[in-house]
């Protein structure tokens, strides 16, 4: 069985959920993150604390001691982290070909051709606005 590389900075699903909380709520302590996760997960305080410490070791969050508790904040924007995750996915699963990713989405009915055409028109419109 192939495992994750030791020292990997890739985010696990739970780490990504915690990052989503920090992006949405801003700097937060462990209890605040735990409460924000509680509708989706029933995680113990210690589990959330451990995951935040892992994210800190990975360099994904910074922490500041406020009183007796650390407050955690993300280092990178949501767009930067998700963009890197998509680049990693395209590289690993599609040999670096974003066209193969799009074709896979179409073949697996994750997106239809009309939606792709709509996105193409929107992108062309935005490019035209930026060029002016």
C-alpha cells in the first residue's frame, strides 16, 4: 500500500476542513475551530488541537499565544492553497494535462459541454475587461 510521503505538505480532508473554518472565521483558537466544525464532525478538543499543531508544523498556519491559548491563522489564501492542490492533482492524475482533466470531467458527467462553453465565454469577457 502506498502511503503519503513523510513530511508532505498536502492537506488531508480534515486539515482542509479546518483550513476552511480559519478562512471563513478568521483567526481562531482551538475551541472556536472545534465549535465551527461540530455541525459536520463531532471531534474532541484534543483532536482539533493536534490537527492545528500538524498544520502549524506543515507551515499552513501560524499561531500566536493570546493569554493561555494559541490563536491560529492561515498563512496562505484559500485561492493559493486550492490552486496548488489542483496543480498537484493535474500533475499526479493527468500527467500535467489540464485538458485531460476537463475531458475526464466531461466523460464522467461531472460537467457538461454547455457549462464549459459558458465558462469560456465568461473567461473571454473577463479577459476583455482586463485588457481595456
